[in-house]
C-alpha cells in the first residue's frame, strides 16, 4: 500500500498545477488577511477601528487569519485539488495503466484519497506558517508585543482547518469520478461553493424558514460554523449558524460519505 501512496504523491508533486493551487492559497490568504488590512490600517486615523484592525494582524491572532478563508475560498482550491488527483486519470486515459500495475481499484483509490489528505495538510501548514511570519512582520513594524496563542489553540485550529479542507478535497475526488474528467466537476463544484451556497445563505435563508433549517445540514455552512466556533464570525462563509460540536459531526459525516461513495463508484463502474 505504501508503494502506491508514494507513487501517487510523487506523481502529484511533479504537477505544476498543484503548486499553483498552493501558491494561490498562500497569496490569497496573505493579501486579504494582512496586506489589504495593513494598508487600510496605515491609512486610517487613530481610534477604535485602528486598534481592532491591528490586533487581528498580530501573532496572537495568526491562527484566525490562517483558517478564516478555508470554508470558502481555500476550500474551493482544495476541491480543485481533489478533482485533479482523481479526474485527471480519465482525461489522460491512464486508469488502465495504473490498475495494470497490480493495485486493486480500492488500493488505487485509497492512495489517491491519502494523497489528497496529505496535500490539504500541506496547504493548511503552509497557510499557518505564512500567516505566523506575516504577523511577526506586522508586530515588528508597529512595535507590538509578540504574544502567541496557546499550543492547544494552534493544534485545534490546524485540526479544524485540515478537516474542512479535506472534506472539500474528498468532494473533489468524488466529482472527478462521477463526471470522469476535470473541467465539468471543477465548474460545478465552484458554482456550488461560490454561488449557489452563498445565495442560499444570504438570500433564501432569511426569507424562507425551511431553507434556513436546511442549510444547517449542508457542508458549506457547517464548515463555516466550525471555523466560526474558533475565531468568531467575520470572513465570508464563516458564520456560527450551529455550534462547533454539531459542525464537526456533520463535516466528518460528509467526509466519510464523499470518500465511501467515490470508492464505491470507482469499484462498480467501468473506467472507460
């Protein structure tokens, strides 16, 4: 099994698209969590808003800055990662080549899923590392104390971030297998995450009670609720519509469902 995982990870590491996704995630996080807020901070007169803006960019809040974009924007990149790992085999027409090397479909699928899990782990680690470095720069520029969150808070934030991004990555794997390609699943996945999901939350839910109740069981709102339970509401897609415990249970359920259904489809369907 380890040979299959190592081969899959090696293959994905050599794909420029994977590194591009990581670069976009880092640049996006730094831009909206530090560069733009700091530019606004330095151009604002003294007062309450300045103090609150500066506090959010200091080392004590770096975990919140790192994981604030995971439920929506970085989650969309994790979905693309999952689609690329699973769906590319159909576009390349290499599934037969992969399976002829002895691994069963279950082993090949497990290797891909573990590769996505490792990939999103790198994503979250990179975001936390860059956010911590950026917060140090801001604190140094503004002569602020270097107070850090507790080890428990850092680990909890990392775990929640990995869980959220892995759920979206598993959905990407499932969509890649369902549609046997890359373009269609990426398009549909992004439309759901960035358009339909937001329309339901911002427009339909305030007007229709049953939509408001329904969204409490959807993956996106629960991902946002889990992050909100740690950092509070604020970034787009981060809203405490349910408690952190319920959100965790729902996200784990979706992660398991996406993973199992993807493996079942690959096992049952023709790979052509």
